[in-house]
C-alpha cells in the first residue's frame, strides 16, 4: 500500500532532502543484503551446505565467486 503526503508550502526543499537521504539508505541496505544473500547462495550452490546470515557476514568471496553465484537471472 502506498501512502501519500502533502508538503507544506515552503518546505519542498527539506522534503526533497529527506527523500534523497531515505533513498540512499534504502539502496545501501539493498546492496548490503544482496551481498550476504550471495554468500548464502554460494555456500548452498558451490559448497553444498547452508549457512546462516551471521556466518555469511564473515565470508569474503572473490569476484569470480560472486559472478558464479547466480548466472540464471541475468536480464
């Protein structure tokens, strides 16, 4: 569900600043979560075992390992 808000006159610039900051945070969070999910999928697909998110945070993958994780979803 989408919420709609009205901006008070004279506060458009501040509303824009808040929206930009919120979008930056959401994109950063998505990239962070995608990295951990790639670690989980790598362990499941390549190493044949599952790991929890806490373990995934400690994993460091190479560029080749990241690219090998999910090749079937290229658009």
